[in-house]
C-alpha cells in the first residue's frame, strides 16, 4: 500500500469495468453537534466565511473536475449525506442534484437519496426533493425516548421523526428509511421496542439500526470517561440487536446487511455499492472516494476545501493505492456482512478450511457456493472476518 498525506495531487485513476458507480456528496453543515457524532460536520460558529451558497459553488467546481478526470461515466446512484442536507433547503438541494446531472449522465432508474434531519425537513422540503429527482429519503430517528434523545444530544422531539417519515411518503417517496441507534446509556428494552414499532407503523420500507459507538474526541466519550455515563455493554448490545431483528422480521422486513433491513425492493442501492465492490466519487469536505484500486479523501474543513478548488485543483488530502491482499481483505470484510453471503471462490484453501470451522461453530452456513452469516454469526461478524482471514 502506498499512502500519501495532504494536500496532494491525485494520481491517474481509472474506473474498473465491474460494479456500479455512484456519487456521494458530503454536506458539512449541522445546526448543533450531537454528543456521539464524530462525522466531519460544522456548526455555524465553526465555519468562518463558508456558507451553503459558497459551498455549493465550490462543489460544482469539484464535480466538474471529477467528470473531466473520469470521462463523465454513467451514474447508477447519488447519495447526498452529511451533516444535515435538509439544512440546505429544497432549492439548494435541487441545485446539488442538478450539479451532478450537469456533469454526469444518470442511468435510467438511478437511485438519488438525500439524508434529512426531522427538525429541518418538512413537506415543502420533501416536495422540492421529489421535484429535483430524489427517489429516496433517509431520516435520522435514533429513538422515540426523550431520555435517550437527551443523552444523544438530539434536538428533534420524540414524535417528529415518525411525522417526517409520513410526510415524505405523502409527497410520493416510495423509499423512505429511518435510522435507529441502540445501546445508549439509560435505554431500556421497552425504549428500543417502542422506537422500532414506531418506525414500522410509519409505513417506511427501510430501517437501519446501529449499536452506539463511543468515538474518541466526542462529548459522549468525555462523559463516559468521567464516569457520568456507563459505556455500552457488549452483551446488552447483542440482546438489543436480537430484539430489533425479531421485531422487524415479524413485520415483513428482511435483513440484507448486518445493520440494515428492508421490505422487498427497499434496499439502499448506493450503500450496497459500498459493500459489494462498487466505485464512487465522494465530493465535498472530508468526503472519501474509491476508483479502481485508489482510495482518497478530501481536506476536511470547508474553508480549506474552498481555497483549493478556487485554485482549480482537486481538494485531495491524501490517497492510498490498495494492493491485491488489501482488496481481498476488504472484499471479505464487506461481503460477509451481506445476506447474499460471500462466494467461496473468493477464498484461498486456508480460508476455506477456516470457513468450514466457522460453519461447524454455527457462525456461518453454506448456501451452495456461498457462505452466509447465521443469526449468531451476525452478532460476531467482525470476529468471523478475523477468523476467515487468519
């Protein structure tokens, strides 16, 4: 692996012919910073001179440079994430999507997703997103418990997420997702089940559920370190995952990735691209990209991002060239998380022998020439990967 640090020039990159190609757009704006979040986001006080209009202008510049580098390939998926894309408002979100269209050809039936925060997404936002060509909305619900939302420093009210999901559906979105977090200190089984049931009752076709991770440098980490809050317990997290899976399965949702469930046809195609060997260009401050065998990441702060693009250069902070072994490791690490499983053809002889042990241990099951995590294996997915790779 060759690693470089920033700012640097990007080497020549070439799309491999296999797999889908997507565009990810990172919106770096948040009204407040949630205590558990370590994403590359900035509140108004942290931004200095960059505002959404200035960011949009330099984003256009990056997309123009990206299209010139890649030859404007056809795009199967677009994902506008953050941060809080709904803080842009409907008009600016439409401009983001149009900027992608101006520089790339969207494939017929392309999936175009926007994330949204329930407190900044209202019917007029959803209507504008639909008009702009968005086909999917992903809403951060996290919980319906006031005490859980309080610990997470979420500012939306407990009922707003469900209301926003129903508003998105009413505006014609066929695909709407709600994100949950489980394992927050002070959360009970009942808190979690009420959240899951509320998500189901909205009529959405996709639910993501993630175990709370205490990231270094966050306000939550400081509270845990001081003893104010207890760290998430692994056994509790496993139990909560089982509760989520049982409830969603009973309601007609199928897991297709360890942390994601959907009704038929509701899978997020953009995220499947990440897990299933796709390629993507990440535009925006701190965004990551992966083309061919090269992964790179942009400078993080919006001011630095804008300054570099003003000079007609790509805002690349660093890159790495993945060798064959690293690509293999990632193929195993990501592919095993999918319900379709991992092809035995990807494994060498030693890995197949270790896979047989994992089958005997009840962590994997054989489905023809594919290895699929069992229910128990999903709880220990990272350990299964380490076991396979030796």
